[in-house]
């Protein structure tokens, strides 16, 4: 089971493990990591599951779809180079140790 | 027979809005009483109903720093869960309930949210007491009605047959998913969001689907004719057969199994499963019995307060005095449930603001994503941006020359921009909206 490390905006780290195939958003929800609101439960409709992917993992992820791009332009917190929607990140064994910073606000 | 299409965005008319002044007086009283009670007792905030609104309120109260007791009354035999996947991914996927629960059980323990498995049967406003089916009772310092809505029932012979199903709860979705494994021919009554989402899921499994709709077009009350027409073609392309402007006059069974559905024009549609999605009715009976004004929803002001300063209502069950639309509205959507819960949590922790969030909604049908920003109800002119033939377009709806609402099909960026524009009451020149090379962001 790949591990995912969530880093809160205050720097607090939380490591969870979740089955490959789950999204990073679901991993956060199932393991009760706070700060990812995910109002639409992964339907790519709300933009409240925004995370910053650590640079060393950015190239391991498939690039965002046009739709994800469209949504990232309107997320509440600042958009940065590593900005992604966590509901669109599918966990794989290759992504073990994936480090995601949670923005200060989602709405 | 009463047949109405399923609606999330339901607009109530014929009700006289509260006068703003009266609402404000009532609110300050509500605030004071809440504070007084808060210092005197350890009675909890009692939230009736652990659906989207109830869960979000409990979570938001804690996030807002509320430290006192919270009791979330849950009358369903599961952890609180979200409904949208029930007519979409959950139906087709492996159906792991983990995927629909908001949070694990530990969340409720860690945040000291008492998840009480029971059904509230009575509210005594004099003694501020809720009584449960189990004969237990609980006093409240503040009571929140988050009772949601239930399916409108089809009333005709055989409508109670086991092969006739509704889709609202996790249990409903699990039962339907099981039946879909052997179903060959399903009929859906009601071409609203839930019926159409279900139809798309069933068709994708190779099942023959007939959809019967009383209105002349699908999703008639909630989307423009352009969007209606687009989705009609898409569902037909996926193999669904749509019977608009038709009603069901009989349901026939034989040997204990459903056989067919007979339409008002005499046509027979063979069926081994019938899904009924003809709208919902808000759960207001409990509030009404307690003497709280209710009609098509529990009446609340723009602060989501009922006439009783100790009781509020949010979500699908609340008929609220809309600050934004200057009329009473009852909306049925996740965004409405979430935003009202947040607004009420703010009030209960001392940050009073009227509820004025922009309504928005989504529906995934087959491979198409429909998103709606604002209400598609009062408009005269529409402008199409993009190309329906390319499966990517938005419809900008204008009333009195002002942008009222935007429907987007597979244009997530347009939807997000529209939400910003409408929330800020900014309009866009129709010529610009229609021009794909015009960047909507620049209108913000
Ligand atoms: C199949 C389906 C698909 C949907 N898809 C979408 C979508 O794609 N997008 C979208 O925006 N919206 C969607 N919705 C609508 C959305 O789910 C609702 O608007 C939202 O759930 C409303 O939340 P609520 O808390 O007000 O009501 P509910 O979620 O209905 O919760 C109310 C709860 O209160 C309980 N209750 C009632 N009376 C009592 C009592 N006396 N005591 C204790 N408990 C009680 C009920 O059993 C229920 O559990 C969908 C709804 C369904 C059914
Ligand atoms: S959960 Fe809504 S966009 Fe990711």
C-alpha cells in the first residue's frame, strides 16, 4: 500500500497508507486528514481538494486533464507550480511516499 | 396521478417572504438566548438528521472552535455518507461504502460529535426536548432541523412491488446495484437528474433502458432547452429510449415478478426493474407538529432561523428567505447543504451573516459533466459558448439583460468562472460570452 504524506499549512505532517487505485483525496478522507474539503466527493466539480505536490513527485504524475486545469485556475488558495486536485491523483505503488501540502484554505 | 420530474433546484412560489426587519429582531433574540443557555447548561446542540447538511454543520461547528456538546442524530444504519455517488459511481463500481462515508468513525470520537443512532419523533419547544423512537430523550440548547427530503411515491396498483425501486439512500443504491446484475430491461419514471444518472449507468452496463417523462422534454424545470436537447441526444445515443410527454397508466406483474409498464398511449414497455424518480418531498412533519411554520419546507429567515429562536433549519428541508434572490427558495443540492451548514455554524459561534451563497450544482450522466451556476429559472435570452456537436459548451442565461445563470457541459473552467462572476453579481456582455477567444477571467 503506497504511503502518502500530507503536510498541513502549519507544517504538521501526517503519513497514511492507502490501497493503490484510491485517489489521494479518498486517502485523506478515509484516514481523517483534515483540510481537504472535497465537497463533490471527487466529481471534479468543486475545486475544494486542492494540494501542492512536492517537486520530486511532480514528474511521476500524469499531467492534469484540460478540465482539471480549468478548475485549478479558480481554486481559493494561491495556485503554484505543484498545484493539483487531489481527487484526480490516483495512488500507485510507484508514488509511495507522495508528499502533498494542503493549502491554508479550500473555499 | 401526480408525476413531476426530479428536481434539486426547486423554487417555491406563492409564499410571502419574511420582512427583513422582523427577521433581524428574531435573530438577535436567537443569538442572546443561545448565549444565555450556553453559559447555564451543558445541553448539546442537537442536529436532527446526519445527511450532508447535518454532518457538515457538526464538522463546521468544531472547525469554528465550538467546544460544547454536539449530538448528531442519525436514523440510518451507516456512518454519515454522501448521496451523489449513489446514482453514479457507487452503482457501477465495487460499491465499497468506504467510498461514500464522509469520515471514519474515529472522526466523530476525536471531534466529540455524539453520533446518536435514533429517530426523532417529537420536539417539545417549551421544555426544549427532543424525544426519540427508542423512548430516550435529549434536551437541547439549540435544535437544528436537517431532516432532508424523501422520495415522492408513485401511487397506483403494484407500485409497492419489490421490483419497483426508489433511489435516495445507501440501502436503496445497494439493493438496486444487486438487481442490475440480472436486469435485462429497466424502465425509469421521471427524467430528472437522479433518473437520468441511473439510466446512463444502466445503459453503460448494456441493459435496455426506457425513460418515461411527463414533461415535453427531459430535466424540463431545471435546465434550458439547449441542455435538455443535448442530453436527450446523448442518452438516446447510448441506447436509452425516451418517452416524453407520457405518463404511466399501469404496472403489470405476473408470477410475483414485474412484467411491464403500460403508458397512457397504451404502449407496453417490458421491464424487470422499475426505478421511480418523480421528485421528493421535504421532511417537515416533525417541525410542523412542533408548531413551526412549514409548507414546501420548514420556513426560515435569511439567517436560517425558524420562528423559534432556539431552532434553525438547513439543507433540503429548509425553505429559506433568499437574500440573493429576494424570494423564498428551497434548494436540493450539495452546495446548498454545505453552504447553509457553514453559515449556521458561523452564526452559532457569533459570526452572524445572512445566507447568500450562489447556488451551484453538478450532475454526471454517462461521460458528460453538467454543471449549473445560479438558477436557470428567470431568463429570456440565451447565448451558447462552444459547440454542442463537440460535446463542450456553456449556455449563458440572461434576464433583463443581466447574467442569471450558466449551464456548462464538459466546460469546467467556464463553470468555475461563472460561479465567480455570478457570486459577484457581475454580468458579461452576451457577445463576449459567445466568443470562445474571450477569456472569461478577464470579466472578473
Ligand atoms: C441519488 C442522489 C444523487 C444526488 N446527486 C447530486 C449531485 O450530483 N449533486 C448535488 O449537488 N446534489 C445531489 N444530490 C442531492 C444532495 O444529495 C442533497 O441535496 C443533500 O444530500 C441534502 O442534504 P440534507 O442533509 O439536507 O438531506 P439528506 O442528505 O437527505 O439527509 C437528511 C437525513 O435526515 C434523516 N432524518 C429525517 N428525519 C429524521 C428524524 N426525524 N430523525 C432523525 N433523522 C432524520 C434522513 O434519514 C437523512 O439521513 C443527490 C441526491 C440523491 C438522492
Ligand atoms: S473533490 Fe471536488 S474537485 Fe476534487
